[in-house]
C-alpha cells in the first residue's frame, strides 16, 4: 500500500502552504555523508538524473528538501521549485544550475544556512519519497574556509537526523567504516541502530571480501541493514547519459548488476543487500512504515494545531468566516449602500444651493466691475461715515446710460456660460462626495479599489457633462433676450442679496483683520493706509515708482497698505449698497435701475431654477443609475480570483483574518485525510498487512 507515503507527502505540502509549525513535521529520509562519499551519486541514481550541484567549492550550503512524486500515468519528468515559481523544469541541467545558484547565494563567510531549498520532482520513474540532502561532512577546513565550518555542518546535520526521520548514512567502501563520519553521527542520535540505513558506495573500488565484511558490519549493527551500491555513471563514448533529459537509471543499474553478478560473493545465497534497485525498494518500505508509525502522533499534533487555530479564530475573529470574495462583496455592498443614502439626500435642493452660491459670486463680480468701481470724480469728497448715500454714484432713471448698464450686466450674467459652469460645479461636488464616501469606507485601505471607484465616477461624470452642459445652455437661452420678473421674485431677490452682501462684508472685514495681523497691529496699518490715501489724493508725490519704499514704509508694507485701502473702500461700498437695498427705493421692481443688486440676484435665481431642475433630471438621476452598475463591472464581475485575493490582502487586518480562516479549513481537511489513512492502515494491519 504505497499510497500512504503519497498521501502523507500531499499532506506535507498542504501543511507547508500554511506555514506549518515544527511540531507538524512528517518523517523524511535524511541523507548524510562525507564529501566525496558518493552521496550525490546515490540520490541521482534514485532520481535517474544528474541534478545536484557539483564542484569542489562546497556547493551544497543549504538543505535540499527533495520530494519525489510518482506519476504513473504521465510520461513527462520534471522538477519544480514551489518557492520560486519557475514552473515545470523538464531540463535537469537547468534544475542543477538553479540549485547551484541558490546554494552559492549563501555568502562564503556564513558557509552554511539551515534555510531549506524545496524541490519536487515528478516522474513515472521515481518512487514516492521524501528525502533531505544535507551539506557533506568535511574532514579538514580549507584555507579559504572559516575554521568553524566543520562544526557548523555537523550541527546542521544533527538538527535534521532527529526522530522521527530515517537516516541514510552514506560511507564509501574505500574508506574504513570506523572512519565514517556519517555512521558516527548517526550512532550518536540512534545508538541502537533502529532508524538508520547504511549505504556503502563505490563497492567496485574494493575487493569483494572487504565489501562483504563491510555489509555485515557488527560494530554498529543496523536493524534496517547495510546496502552496497555502485552508483557511478558509466562512461559511454557518446556521452549520451551524461546530462540533460535522458534517464540514467538504466545505465547505472546495468553497470551495477554487471559488477555484482560478476562476483559470486554477492550471489543470492549470500543474503546480502546490494544494488540501487534494492535500495530504492528499501527506502520506500522504510519510509512507508515510518509514516504509518507516525500517523498517530502527527494526527495529534495537527489536532493541537487545529485547536489553537480554532481558539484564535474564536477569540480574535468571533468565529466570523471570511473569504476574499465575501470580503469584497460585503465591502462593495456597504459602499453601494452608503452611496444610495447619499443619493437619497443629495437632490435638487442641494444642487440649487451649490448653484446659487456660485451665481451669487458671479453677481458680486459683475457688480464690482460695472457699478462699484468709482470714477475719481465720484470719490471726492471722500465717503462720509454719517451719510454714505450722499456719495453714491447718482443713478438717473431717465438716463440711457443706466439702462444700458443694467442690460449689459444681466446679459453678462446670462452669457457667462451657465451650462458649463453649472454642470461643472455640480459634477465637482458629486466627485467630492464620492471621494468622501471612499475615505469613510473599507476601501480606504485599498489603493487599487480606491482608484477603480474614483476612475468610475470621474469617467461617468465626464461623459455625462459633455452633452448636459450644451443642453442646459439651450434651456437658458430665452433669458439671454428678455427677463421678466414678478413682485415675488423681486422681493426674494432683495432678501437674498442683502444676505449675500452681509456675508461679503464679513469676508472683507476679516481680510482686513488678517492684514492687520500681518503688518503688526491696527495702528501701523492705519498709518500706512493714510499715507496711501494721501498719495492717491495727490497730497504726497512719490519719487520714482515707490519700488524701494516711501514715506518711511517698505515697499512690502506699502503693498499691504494698498490692499487694505482697497478692502476698506469695498467695505464702504458694500455698506452703502446694503443701505440702498434696504431703502424704500429698492422695495419695488419699478426702480430696478436704482437697484442693480436686487435685479441681478433675481436673474441669478431664475437661472438657478432652470439649471437645478435640468441637472437633477439629467446629471443626478443618470449618475445615480450608472455609477453602481459601473462599480459592479469594475469591482465585481470584472475581477479574476487572483485580483480579488490581492485586493483583500492589501489590508493587513483582513490578510491575517483570511490566513486564520484558511489555516483552519486546511487543518480540518488534513485531519480528515489523516483519519481516513489511519482507518486504512488499521484495516491493512488486520488483514495481514504489508510485505
Ligand atoms: P559526494 O561529494 O558525496 O556527493 O560524492 P559524489 O557523488 O560527487 O561522488 C564523488 C566521486 O566518486 C565522483 O567522482 C563519483 O563519480 C565517484 N563515485 C560515486 N559513486 C561511485 C561508485 O559507486 N563507484 C566509483 N568507482 N566511483 C563512484
């Protein structure tokens, strides 16, 4: 029943994938031997290919965990390094080069590392086996090697030859067994010789009698016995077996058989164990029975591990199951939910407020351009604090100039490009809200999703805006020619512009305060402002252009003074206009030429009403319909399982949670497999069992 080893090897790689703890180690065959004892040759004879690093400069510096997987139904032979992701390597010389590179990557000063290289070889010609090749023991340290190297290698080997592993101790026949470092090391950890297989290589190099005496060694008797082999790759004239993809087993076995049959000492009557084929069989049998013997302890270890993981799952994650898919789906649902409640609260009224604020600003700009700029003659005498109305530019209803002025202003307002302006501010507001929703969602910790969502909304808004701004422009077209206001609209405009002016005044006053702080106090600002006033009224004549400063003030200070004077004048005008708006004259629309502020505000209001209706119907409802569907396309159906996994693991908290869930599921699965194996094993035993 060789399937036990196979199953256990599968289980081992499953356990590896969740970062098994040391207690879960399943038994392996550990191969030890001195340098040049023929260790590599034995492993290569078993695999059927030359694949191990060769050379004099200590080429094995890391343990190689070699897993052989028998694939009876496949003809291809290949190796893979699970940690490297190089795929299936069918050229064994490439495997050899990779192993050499991995070993040489360990710096010479460090000389050996206990970080194992994992290599799996799949072939119909290999048995299911799990072997660990270790750096060869050295007798003397080379001049270019650190003195502690010998000890380091011995320590590394000792770590691996602990139970439940089986030890494959390689010794060369042409060296006295008493001098075999491998057997000495083995004896230290397995004094009764219960889990050591002795391999005597290079049997062809000694007399058959001497070979026989080694195989029947009594000084260190082994329950699993000694096996004699001749593993040299025979030299063929064509060199066909040397390298690459051809299997060398047959050639080795044929050569070996020729030697052993040529010497009667090794004949069937001798009951000696010789030959690579026998060695392979022995390894399979020994590993299988060791695996069977360790089933119980391994099951128990997995059970403990599972109990720990289950506890962690309960305590840390409240038994909440999680997969990358469910996490994405939940996150997406939550986001769409928050978007829905945003959409429910962001409608025509909100659009209206945004638009009105924008148009109010436009109105203020127009007023400043066309009305509030005071020609010099209007400014003398300076505005009086007590009677600001007396210094107003006088508007005369009979004067055509004032008619023209108001018509031009309202035309400017209707022609600022309301279509584009309104669409842009509303689209920008939507985008800002989406950004805020992202920041408040689980997607905040996921750069990839963040970008996908932002791109979705910007591209939809861009597409929609293009047509909508043109269509809106057409909607407001009638206002470009004629604007009729009723009394209610006038009254509303009057209320609103009063508030806008009040806000504007506040802004101006706080700007002045800010300048005051910048120049170092109110008095200093007053001094420089009065100097600027005197220059302006001609009382003081500046020499040059005042670039280097004047009147004892630096040019920077003068600049601040000019800004403050400008703001003061603006504040004066606003105050004056606030009074004007409040005055009786502006109470009725008949006097619209006196009251451009009220008129323009009412126009802005009319424009807003048209635009908010249109944008609500066209931009908002279309965006609210398309956006969630676009999210599904970009973050739902559009992602591959690997994308989803990568997405979920971006968040370290989720990654840990996913790992625990996965580990738990896997351990449960492995445990079930182990139980099935134990039952199978028990049945085999009842029915007379193994060979
Ligand atoms: P390692 O350093 O222990 O891995 O030893 P190798 O497998 O590289 O073998 C060392 C040398 O011994 C190589 O030149 C092999 O060709 C040679 N060798 C290995 N096994 C045999 C064998 O059974 N018979 C003979 N004659 N030479 C062998």
